[in-house]
C-alpha cells in the first residue's frame, strides 16, 4: 500500500474513532429548552445509559473493510453527589489491512447530564503507546491536557498544558452518548467540545426525521431517526468534518449506521453485534 494510502487509512480510523463517538452540551441544550423538556431529556439519558451495554461496529470505505469499533459502558459510581458513568471505546484496524496497524483505546467518565470529567486515550503503533488525558476542572474554567508515553504499567509524562474553557464541555466519547440522548428531539445546537488543546464546537442538526434502515445483523428493516452534524476540528486527508447518524427510534437510541464524509464518498460504520439486556431493534412499519 503506498504511503499516502496508508496514511489515509490510518487517519480515517483515528478520525472515525472521534467522529463515530461524536456522531453520536446538555448545558447548552438546557439554555434553549424548558425545564419540563430538560427533565424529559434527563430521563432519556438514564434510560439510555445501561451498565454492561456493549456495541460492536464494522468500519468500511468503498469495498474495503477498515476495522472495528467496540463501545462499552463499564462502570457506574457516585462522585461528589453525582452519578458518574465510565465508558470505553476500542478501535482496531482490520488484521488483513496491509501496512496499517491501528489500535486505540478511549476511556471517558461523565455524569447523567453527560458533562465530561475525565478522558484518556492510548494509541498503539509500532513506535509504542501514546498516552493522552483530559482532566476537566470546571471550577477553574480549565482542562488539563496531559501527554506522554505508556511504559509497561506506568505513564511517562512528557507535557502538561492548560486549556481554557468557557462552559461545561464534551469530549469525543461523551458526544456518542450525548447524540443518543438528544436524537429524538428537534433542534440545532453547537456543542462545546474539547479536542486536544482547544475548545471547539460540534454542530448537531436533530431533525426528528424517521426512516427505515437495513443492516446485515438484523433480518428486518429497523425504524431509525436521522440527524446530521459537523465537527469543526476535522479536516485532514479528505475528511470534511461532516457526519450523519441513523439511530434506533426508541429510548435506547442505539446507533445503527453512521457516515463520515470524505472528498470521494463516505466512511460507513454499521452495527454488527450488541449486548443490551431486553433490547430488540424496533421494526419499521410503513405508515399509510
């Protein structure tokens, strides 16, 4: 595989890791909604967040299978009077993809309002494991960005930078759950998001448009709700920052299909397997 194609494939998987979690803040939304509507959203978040949930996705571009993404809700605990959830995302390139070896691990902690508190990323390559961490200190209106290398069971810190923030924010992993919580609303919003060393916006257009979607892992058409968005922090190797999602039209709001726009087509992320007790994809029934 030529160097440019290899770089493109690696960049796609890394950006898909971010955008899938984004194609998927509450504080911003509440500024534009009534107290009653906000209460409904909070109940939806509680219903959507389920301990032990595990979602598996295939990532493809044109005829190529690029890799897989697994997203898990692994823990729930109390911190300073708030219920906090811990989630993990595991992104791996396909074993047969020539000259591409991508293995990324995200871990995020966020409360039921989906405000971020802690986010870590470990990006494995032939050169080693790069470590990044975002620590959100809302009382000080800042985020600490810690970067280093993982060496066996410890982290060698190389730099610590301070990112000024104007309000409570999202990270790439909490955005995945934010989109699920809000996908059945009808609204547009710019969501403050911290990526690396800056606060940027992720734009969502929740249209509440319903449709049907077919995937290989389900033997009937699924009723889905659509939305589109744009990530201001993406713009390399043809990735335009535009994305769209088709989520199950129920309280679980499970992402069924996500697409990330590139100059020549789009990246497709499709639900392949899931563990969520009691969940059955809603069947699409054509309306008269």
